[in-house]
C-alpha cells in the first residue's frame, strides 16, 4: 500500500535513481500532505529511488536536500508542484537473449531470470520475453516466481534484436497500471538484426517511464565484462534510463544486485515540476541532479526526457 511520509523524514546518505515522465493536460499527483494536486499544465514527474552504500533504500528525505537542473538551468522551487514518498507495486519485463551468441550461456540466462523473479514482492508482477531473430512473449504478467516450462526448452539460435525487444517490452508495460516500470535485459548486448535503432529503443522506454536494468551475460566472472562493446551498450541503456548495469551474470553479486533492484523499484519518492522550457518542440531536455550536501554521495539518474510535440 502506498504511503506518504511527513516532511520531517528526509535526506541521509544515499545514491539516487530517477525516472522521468512528461505528462500533458490535466495531471493528478499525490502531494506530500496526502492532498491531490491537479495541474492543468505539462509536468515532468520524477520517480526517485534513494539507496545507501550497501544498496539499501533510504527513507526520510525532503525536497530541499537536492536540486534538479533542466538543460543546465536550476528548476526553481516554485516550479516544483509536489513531493511524496510512495511504496508501490511495479511491473517489469524480463528480456532473455536467445540468439546464437548466447549458446553457451542459456543456462546462466535462465538462472538469472529465476533470481530476478525470486526477488519480487507479493504485489509485483513480471512478464518474460525472449529475443533472437524475432521477439516473442513467452510468459504473461503475473506474480509467479517460476519460469514457464517452455523457457527450459529454448535453444540459442539466430540473430540479436535487442532494440526491437526493448520497444516491445515498453509497449507491454504501457498497458500496465502499476506506477513503477522496469525492463530487465539479460544479454551479451550486441544488436545484430533490429529494425529499430538504440535511440528509438531508449525513447520507447523513456516514454513509458521504464528504467532498464541490464546484466552483461558476456561477462566471464564476477569482476569484469567479457566483451567491452557489449558492456558499453548495456551500460548506456541503463545509465540513460536511470537503471543499473550489472557486470556479472551469476553468483552472490547478481543475487544482491537483483534484490537491490526490487527494493529500488518498490520504494520511490515522486517529485513533479513544471518544465523550465515550455516549448512543445519534441526536443531532448537534459537532466541533472546535484545534492545540496554530502559530496561523497552518488547520484544516479536518467539523463533527460523528450518534450511533447504539438
């Protein structure tokens, strides 16, 4: 059940993950005092996750502890319309790479998917897609902690359509009502056959407010990636959407990373503000978050959003 915490709860030691959705028309946002704020202008809505050095969610934060910058310009306090803590269910799509390059890693990929599903809370749901030369949904959204039996019969074959898979995952998530959305990519990261570009894939994820959490299945051990290009692609997908890049496909590090991801998605602050640039030009707006104190803290956020076009 979502909860709101009073403004006396606020900033501590953390890292911060940020999701941004641009809303048009009349928007409804739950305010810090549990009132509903109705806004008739466009809003940028930031879903913020705060974790400590151990990857644990940190409660008790307040609006004044951080600053948001859009295209290098600070968002003035009077433009911030609401701030609230929400503990909410999330919907996710697990994308399992079954292309030929994954032949020696299929068992590891299935194990990684199971580990993520194991970390879901009772109220969370996940679907599973596989992608090679084509993208196919193999498990519908549910709270099940088990993979569908057909997943165990999958064989690695064909080319890699990673970008197309992300777009299909975003389309599926767009139909869900859960306030938090995520795409979990289990892949060696190199797209060889998609019709869509990486930019289109990123725009699709950003447009539905989905963060991408990518696991580098090309890594050969728990400390480094086996393929530099793969790691770069997967890291870019995560960084630009406010997700997390995991550089190990198995072991305790992966288990801990997935536990942290589930915790992040389930506990987030929501801040809404009116855009500094009000032009409906369809252009990219960069975002940056700076802390007002705590120079040793880490801020993790998506890099921006695309403005509405009218």
